[in-house]
């Protein structure tokens, strides 16, 4: 909506309940895409919900002159030529103990330090946003958690699980791993823990072998040299780990083997993509517990959507900041539901939609090449999924640049 309409609506709206009668969480966001991601990332963070108005920093100033200051304010400064001046003017119309979270369009370490260390802004994220980044870095300010669990050092573990057989999770996992490695230029490994199929290796023309079984049966043997031998190259910066045991063999997976293997892989790779078939056994639960982000792949059928809801009901792992990313695969397949029908059944909007393109996907699988190489809807969907799980919308704190010293304007009171 236009800025003046948003300002009028904000000034006359009923406040969201918060401490002492103050509104809880209010956001002024300039574009619809960022608003949608913000709502996804903060889903469930505030029991009273989040009031969102389509406006920018200047619209927030005009509105907050005539309404109570919220406990937490999210404001969009994208496109502002002088963002510090805008935030300075904002500080004059809000309560001094307000927590301000800022969204912008500049990946600039100097700006980040000016905002967080100088002005007292709680956090700054730049567009395009990722729902997981929003949940991780904005969520603690909404929930009031003073001591959030720090993410472990090393690479990010992403599990990809089909809600039912044939949903296409292996195809999505293989193409996602290829995208992160080749397009994103990040060292990535695709792990297929199903010792009897070797599907991940087949999809990327990589070799499978017996060493994955060794890693799961005797986890104490997993070291750097062992990883060099077990990981098979599939593309630039992409490796695959898969087994192909005989169906007559019944490996005995040792307790703690999944955690030990993932810890070792995270020291060597930026992303560990796990093609995980869900079974209610400790090994599968252990893999899910280690994930920073879970992806659930479903298809537009009633049975698949029912099983999707059951998977989403599983407890979140210690490192998860948001609910799993839901991928609606094979949209448009004959005899299946529409997107609107699927979302009505799920009671929420899916995160990524993959169109039904059987000729492309089957041909790519037969050739052992990623379907994501071909332009079109499938590639667009995988690129969107990559953005959802990569979590790169926060300024890198390891960069060494000097910022300006400014007086704190927000969060001055307890």
C-alpha cells in the first residue's frame, strides 16, 4: 500500500498487546517479498502476532509520532540516501528502551557497525532476506531470549526429506547440492545415508562404496584421511558420499555415528546436504537433530500433504531457528491438487514450488546430470530453495573495517 495510507493505518490501528499496554511488535516494510519472508521467519515468535505496515523509515517516523512505541520495532531503510539521519529522527519519536531491528539493501560492514555499535540498533539484515536468517537474528529479540544458543562452528547441515515415497526428495537434494557447489561456489557434500540404494551417487554420476558403512559401524575411525577416501568428486566443489550394500547385508549402525560423521564433514565443507528418508529409528532422529535447516519435499496429493503435517510436527533440533522449508514438488501433475488447494490443506503457504517437468527430470536422472543446469521453472525453484537454506543475509562479522563512533540512540534504558 502507499506510504501515506500505511502511516494513517498505523496511527489509527489498535495496538498489539505488550508489556504495560504497549504494542508488542510492529514492522514497517517497503516491499511485499520482504514482508512475506519476515512473516515466515518470525512465525510463532510473538504470541500476539506482528503488525506489519507497507512503508519505510520515514513512514515509520510519521506513524510513531501519533501512536505508542512498540516493545520491538522493525524498520526498512532500503533506498534511503541518509539512513543514519532517518534513524536519528526515528529515535526522537519513540521510547528510549525500544529495541529497533533494521532491514536494508546494503551489505556494508561500516554501516552495520554504525547501526549496532553506534546507534544501539539490535540487529541489521540486508535484502534479499532469508526466513532462517530472520528467525535466527531477529527471533531472539521477539521472544525475549537473552542467551540464544550459538550455532556450532563449521558448515551448515541441511536435511532433505520426502513426505512420502516418490515425492522427489532425492532429485531435489542432488540438484540443491549441485547448485550450492557450482553456482554458489561453496564446498558442498551430498550425503546419502541409505546404505542400500546409492541414489545420490547415481543422480550425479559419482561412485558409491563400502566406506560409508564403515563410518556408521565404527565411527571412531572417521578422521581427515578417512573423509578424503570416502567422499567421491561429482563436480567442482561438490562431493558425494553414498553406499550400495547388498540387500542381504544388515549393517549395525553404532550409536552416535551420525553426529560423529557430520561433525567431521562440517569441518571440511560449507554445506552438508543429507538426502534423508525418514524412518522412526534413532539414526534418522540423530541426523535430524544435527540439522541447521530441514527441508520437507511433498507433492500435491492428499496423502502426501497429510504426511507433511506429521513430519512438521517432529520436535525441532537445537540448532534450528525456524520450521522446515516446505517444497511442493510436481505441481501440475495430472490428477493432483492445485497450489491453492494444497496450501489450504496445509493451512500455510509453501516456501518453494517446483513445476511438474517429468521429461526434464527423468532425462537428467538417466544421464546422471543435474536438471538444474537447464533453464526454466525447475532451475528457478532450486535457486529459490538455495536462497532459503543458505542463510546469507547477515553482514559477515569477520570482515575487518572501521566504523564511525556515534552516540547510542536506542535501547538506552533497561
